[in-house]
């Protein structure tokens, strides 16, 4: 027997229970997880819409640190690299030297001399014998570690040494190095403090 009640024949609204499958919970959860992971990736890798920043950099400060430098900063950076590569093993990364091996460059009267001819000649020719540095006597046998460096590399490393660790020496230019090299070709190693003092500045 059919009912005359109109409520029994009204179709259920779309999406209501019993009217087709509901959205599975796992799809909703997966969508939230993907949105979260996308946000994390954006936060770590996007540079916040800055077109100049991309992996492996994450912000402008990091990017700036890897930009090429110029002028005095470039010379000091070049000098530090050369010093760390060639000189630091004996004189220490902080210029304090090593007991019984190499004297300090930090505060050295030879480094801070107003002239720089001696300082250019030392790594070119080497230095053997007794030398007093900061009131302490050193018996040295230093090879000509800088003989193979270019004029610009030698100038940069000497400028770095003369301006680091409290030193106040003037800069050394590539022309300075070239001029000194032109007068010492074929010279033997410098003979200790006596030999250093005999060098005319």
C-alpha cells in the first residue's frame, strides 16, 4: 500500500548520508600533509619570492657571503688564502708562530717595519741563522717559500700579514715585489739577523 505522505518521496540532498560515497578521510589527511610539506619546502627553499635566491642558498645574507669581493677586501682575501695555504703551517693561523720552529709574525718588529724590502726578500730568498723577534732569539732555517708566487700573490700575502693580528704595516703592492725581485735574482739565503740588517731599505 502506497503512502500519500510527500516527505517519503522527497529525494535526499546531495552529499547527505546515504546519497553516494562520502570523501574518504585518508584523502583529506593526505591533502593536509602535502600542503604542510609544500609549506616547509617553500620556507626552506624559495627565498620568499626573491628571484636571486635559490638552492643551496636560503636567504640574502647567505648569498651575499658568496659574492665576489673587490678592492682592498679582495686583496686581503687573496692574501689570507695564500697565507693559510703556505705560511700558517709554521707561523700559525693566528700569526703567533710555533715554539722551536717559527717566530711570531703578530707584533714582529720585522713585519711592522716602516719599509718592506726586507719582508719581501725573506720569502723570496729564505732565511738561515739567528734572528731576534720580540726579544726572543730564534735559530731559523726557512726555505724560500714565496719564490714561486706571482708578484700579486706575494704582495697580497705580505699585505695581509702586515695588517692582521694587530700589525700596522703599510700595504705592499705587486710593483713593490717586482722591483725587489729584480735586484735579488740569484742571491743566496739571507744570513740571519746580520743579513737582514744589511738589506738597504
